C-alpha cells in the first residue's frame, strides 16, 4: 500500500472471512521497514462507525518481508457495512506517528457469499 494521496481498494473479502491477509506498507515505492515499530489501525464502516475485532500485526521478519503486515478481519464485517475505510498507524520508538496511506483512506470491500 503506497503512502500517497491516491487511495485504493486493498482487499476484497466474503462475509465471514477471518483468515489473516498479507498487505504491504510503502514509503515512496519502497517497502517500509517496520522493525521496532508498533502497527495499529483505524477502520470504519460505511456509516463512519469504528469497527472492533480487526487485528493487525507486523510480519516478524522485516528483513525478508519489509513492510508486510497481516490484517485479520472481524467476523462482523458485512456487505451491508461495506466498504470499510482503513488507515494503518505506525509508531516508532520516539513516538513519531505515520499513517498509511498518507491521504484518503484505503478501502476494504466485503461481498455476500
């Protein structure tokens, strides 16, 4: 996922899907090294409600997989609440916060089975 002004759909899911999905965070086309950083998220449904139960973790091997994060969707992410807006929030040890993307939120689209 690029850190740019153009937001895009980053994930298509079917209702009920709760398997972790890999995504990658980039700074100007280069994968972001997430070593020593905390990755969280801000995710909202189509009415602006905060979505609970989504889990985000940085890949443990940032040497082999720089910028890779795993997003585990919440079971309550339904087609009726789709699309969902998503920002990843990365905080370094000094407390500096960077949001990905750096602009309009990316989206997750959920479809009926």
